[in-house]
């Protein structure tokens, strides 16, 4: 029988700033019920530990996932089982749900810092490896958001900066303030819009790409054809696939 601790997942560099992660990442949106029934803390810790032991060391979550930021809390508990230097930890800020159930974005510098401090506490770490702006706030100049993120890098609270779903113009403006190490974009066989502008821009600027929903929210895994999903699940669980800039 295969020893899971001997499984080797290749590493890949995200961008040209030095960030290196496992080519296959573990997305944590579903742990706290974002796309399926929430797991218990024990189940979540066991699942994350299994992924890490199989060589998936790039763990990707957000302060948006789960009631009361439950996903970050679960991830923090799970990663206590492993040496911190073995894990590449990513989380996100800037997208939240109001009491009325509406999605809102916030890129104000004071909110950036507040979110970072809260995520560090929930995750139980001193530094976040990759910190994404979950969605760009159109009411706040991206330069203002990036200046605060740059301060957090200089303070050692985050190592690398990422953006999720930005426009090409926003990417260039943000990158001029501080290098962007990674973009997180939807990319799969049925979502290929980024091939025209975003991917060439990543190559030009030396930015890595993290593809979310690479299996079409489970459709391309085949389960949508052969199985009936339970009522409390929107999709099968899937991990992010890392695409290098080359």
C-alpha cells in the first residue's frame, strides 16, 4: 500500500518574488459550509492533515468563509500539527456579507489592517505567506489599498501580496506600488476569458496564477454526471490548481 507521506507533489514558483508552493493547492471554502454542509473542526483538521501528508502544502482560505470566519479558525487548528515552514498559507480580505445577506467590498487602508490582524489571530500565526484582496473595492483607489499592504509586508505580517479577480488596468496600477506575486482567477475548460489579457499580463509582469474552480465547480470531475448531490451541497470539493507564469 502507498505510504501517503511519500507522495511527492511538485513545487512551482508563483511570480518572481520568491514564493514557492505545491503545484496543487487545497481550497478551504467548503470546510465551513460555503459550498456544502460544514464540517466539524475535527473533520476539517483531519482532511487538511491528510492533504498535507499527501504533499499539498499550499492552503488557501479567506476571512469570508463560514459564519464567524470559521474556515480560518479550522485551518489554524489543523496547521498546528505541522512545522510552520512546511506550509504556504494564503488567506483573503475585503469581501464580507452584511446582516441582510448582501456581499460588500472594502479596500480602505484601515480595514485592510484590521482584517490582517484578525486573520493572524484566528490562524494562530505571526505571518501570512500570501494575502489576497478578495475583490477590488471600486470606491477606493487601488493605490491606497496597496500602500497599506506594502506596510504590512514591511512589518513582517505578510510575505507576498495577491489580488483576486482584478482588471488588467488595476493589476498594473497595483503592481506599480508593490509587486503582485499571484492572481486568483476562475479558470477552467468553460471559463477561459483570462487567456486573452490576464495570462499574457502575468507573463509580462512576472505574476503567478492560482486558478479557482479548475474543475468547473465539480462538473469536470464527473460526479455531476454519475451522482446526485445532497441537498446541502452545491458541488463536490475541489482544490485550486497552480499555473506557473511560464
